[in-house]
C-alpha cells in the first residue's frame, strides 16, 4: 500500500488531544462511562438467571412478569421504577412489599422463592428476601457456582436469556418504548431467543439484547448521561461472595527445590525462592476486596512484575554487567514509580492504568488487521490471525471494544518525572530512573563509554572507534535489583500498614563482603 493511499487505522474515531475517541462516545460528549458486565451488571441480573435456570425460560417469563406487575401495582404511581434491576426491589416500602406478597400468584411466589434459595443461602438479605424463604435442593446449591461462572461471559446462554427477559419485563411494565419500525424485529427476536445459541436466528437476536443490558441493569443519570454509581446491593453481593471459599489459582509462586553442587546455581535458586516468599507474604496479608477489584488486580500484578524482573536478572548472571543490567533496572524503576503513583489514589489511577492498556491493545489489533488487509506475507498471515484472535478475546473479556478509547500519550496524563514527584520519589527518579534511561535509549554518554575506545595513533586526533568494553559479572547489579524490589515491597507495606520480611534483599546483602554504594535512594 502506497503512502498516498494509506489511511490511518481507527479512522472512524475522533482525535481529542492525545486520545482517539469512538465516534459514538464523542457524540455523547464523552459522558458515557465504561462499565463491566462481570463486576457491575452480573449482581443485578443474576436473579433472572436463577429463575431461568430453575424453572426453564418459558416458565421464568411467566413468573417474572407476574412479579414485575405485582411490584408496579404495589407502587401504583408515576414514579414507579422499572423492576428489572435486582436492587430496584430494595426501594420498595414495607407496605409495598406486603402488598406484593399478598397479591402475587402463589405458584409464581413459590417458584421465585425456590429459584433464589441458593442465593439466599449465601446472601440472606438479598433484595427479594421479603418474599420468604425456601430451602434449596442440593442440585441448586451445587449449580450456583457454575451458573455464576457462566454469567461472567456476557455471550453465554444464561447472560443472554437474562438480558432478553429483562428487556421483556421493561416492555411489559411500560418502561421501554420501541420505535414502530423496530417492533416486528423485536417480536421475532423474542420468539427465537430461547433457542440461543443453537440457531442462527437466535444468535442474531442476541446482539440486540446484549446491547440493551447496560440500560436494563444500570441507571443513567439524565443530567450528565453517565451511569450512576453501583447500588449498595452490588457491594453487598461481592462482600458476601468474597468469603464464599478461597481464591482458586494455579500455584505459580511455589518454591523450586533443587540441590546443586554449583554454588552460584544454588545461590540463584535460593534467591528466587526468597523473592517468592517475600511476594507470597504480601499477597497473603492483603485481604481481597471484590469492591476494589481493579486496585487489587493492578497492584498485585505490578508487585509480581517487579518480582519477576528481579528473578530474571538473578537467573542470568551474564546480565550482571553495565551493558545489560541497567536496561532491566530501568524497567524495575519504571514499575516502582507507576506503582507509587497509583497507590496515592488507587481506585481512579488503577482504572486509568487498565484502560490505557486496553486502548493499546485495541490499537495493536487495528494495525494487525490493516496488515492482513494490505496483503501481509503469507508466512506472517497465520501468526497475525492468531494474535488478533488472542488479543480480541482478551479485550472482549473486559470491555466492549467499540467503546474503548485509545490513549496516544502517557497513560497517567503526566510524564514520569511528574509522577515521581507527585508520589514523593523525585530523588529516585533523578538518581535511578533517569541515569538508567540513558542506557535504555543508548545515549551518547553510555555508548561512548562502553562501545567506543580511543585510537592510540597520535596522528588521528584522539578519535573513537568501535569497541565492546569488557564487563565481568558483578553481584552488585543483582544487589541493586534486590534493593529496588525491596523498596517496592517496603512502600507497599507502608501504604497498607504491614511489617513483613525482605528475605531476598538480605540474602544478596549477606553475599557482599563490604557495603555497596550506589546512586539509588
């Protein structure tokens, strides 16, 4: 493709300062907030999924419509909300709740009680608890974790049918109005959706119901067009669920047990195990809060990233030299400054960090698709398709790709120096990050010292020529990596009031015969 015909990727986006904004979002004036199906909508839609799962789709339609009509009749006013979002039922007065219990068809009442019994066992004060309790059968109790896991995929049968039923309830209650030219397609969608995902017609219909989910299960503030904050029920749900068993992860942090006769190899293995132990101690002492999930994910990921970099340096003694070690130490310094800045205001800054990464992948996918369209080398085409599939799945699991903004500038909106200054670590920036940046960028100061040598011919004006400076292995470079890892762990400890060991740093320090002086602080 020639330069004359080449067009920028994401050309349907609008450039706003250093961001590429989807045109739909731009038309709304940037007032539509991102949301997460898994973390914000699932607690509001799960009740529908439980009724469908227990009763079957057709019976669930009948029971849930009867419930919604009873709720509307109990409120009986112009301000009656749409009874689709689970937490809406918490807004009912005691009199309205009593009216619902007395007027709701007994068969529907019993079916809904029975359907919600597994949820009541975990969160007894859920929004429809006032209908009364029923004991769950063992099959239901066993089904709840699986149903919740299925719900996490917004394309799953449980999620799609719940969205479709929610849409029908909104229509039935007179809260959703559809343009006349769309009515026939909508009716057709309702007729076939029970076959999802087995039929082509149901898969086509599912798109409309998925798209409606945010307005069904969230509330839009009409003054500024953004989604309002999560209802108290959402926080309560995750608080209850978080104690429902421990985290289940494959163990990637267990010690590696090897007895080696090579002292250096054994030292490296002991060091890596010490890093793992330091990391495990911090993860074990920081309780999971599912209402601060992005903070938890970002902070623990950056702690693991720092540990990984230190372990990789340790595993390659050949990198303990001024040619290579500063490049890795610069990455460690970068992680520290990012983490320190995030911890000053964790919730919004962790979200910024996540959204920037999502935007970067959206841009990457667009470039890869462009390469395919332009006729990539056949040997590269299959690899490009695989990468597009992998990263598209990664992105779709977190956000709707069409609503993701692409940030072309700094993820934080600040340069690294300003971030370090705001975090209170300007000295670390000046004495560690900045000097090592020169090595990463191969500036003249580093290149002239380590990749040139003076010509010894006095007639040649003392010029420099190409050279590779000898660089013996030096444990001091691992000491610096350990020091900055310890600094990262220590700052995390300070923020969260912990007092935990620094075994990896102590192990390296003990190997040095005399104190090491460096530019770090």
